[in-house]
C-alpha cells in the first residue's frame, strides 16, 4: 500500500504542471491490453515498441529472453522506458512457458500476432477480453511453442507483395487501432484507483533527485 502522507509530502516537491500531467496520463493508462516481446534482439526495435506503448497508454511490457538479451535505447525510446513497467522472463529453461503462465494468472488471453490464414483481422478483433499481444522477430515470427499455446491469432490486413512489417511498425498499428476502439467503448479499461496511486508514487519518485535521501529524512522526522 502507498503511504499517502509520504506521497503528499513528495508531491510538494513537484511543479503543478508535473502533477497535472501525471493525472492526465493516469486517466489514459491501461492494463486491459499488454504487449509481449519474444526474443527481439535489435535494440532499436525494442526501444521503438516501448515508445509506442507509452504513447498509446499501455502500462506493462513483458519481455521473453530465450535466445537474446533485450536492451532499450534511450535515444530511440525518448525516455518512455521511465514510465513503463517491465517484466522480464530470462531465468527458466522455457521462459515463454513461464511468461504465458504468469499472464494467464493475471487473467489475460494470449494472442499471437501472425499472418496465419486463420488469424483474426485487426478490425475484427474482440476487444472485450484482457489480451496479451505477442510479437516476435520479423522473419521467424513468434516461436512454435507460442503458436501452439496461444488462445488466438491476430494479423494486420496487407495488400502488397510484402508479407511482414517491421515489428515496431506492427506494434504501433495494432495499438493505435485497439486503443482507439477501447477508449470509445463501454469496457472498464482504466487502471484501478490502487494502481493509479502506485504509479503516482512511482512516477513522483522518478521525478525527484536524491529521492531516497529525502525519504529517509522524512521518515526520521515522522
């Protein structure tokens, strides 16, 4: 639980513009959809995906590292990684399985993005269910294990000779479409009040220099 007295004290160190910005963005954040990256090895792609998640209000990113280690470039992400929550899966023999179990435990259905013929077209996707959208590398796509375990499949309509998009472009297209539909629906997609309070504290701390020292002084005075 967030210490509301501490939060109130720390927010006194922020400008009104900063606090108002936090409240504006918190209203738009969601965990109804989340993004999963499976073995993305090019850092500029991972970084661009992080930026898109922030832009379209996705709070969580899940990163599976079976073959490759992910790295976020601040130059590409433009600082977006500071405001997003990351969950990394790299400690097990099958990190994909571990990620799927974790997400299902949180109530998500697993949706693999793939140009399969039986994939649901983006415009027809049912947005009412909590969904984890899984993206893999361009050529190989998501792993065979992910395809086998997925609850559904999703694809972007394409009308040219090329059969795939850069992952960062695909993520942006899908999130833009789904987030727009979500925000014009009657679905309860926003963060809970407790989740908002937790992010309010997290973002406040990240906005204050030497915040740990400040918190220790506050504790000693109270």
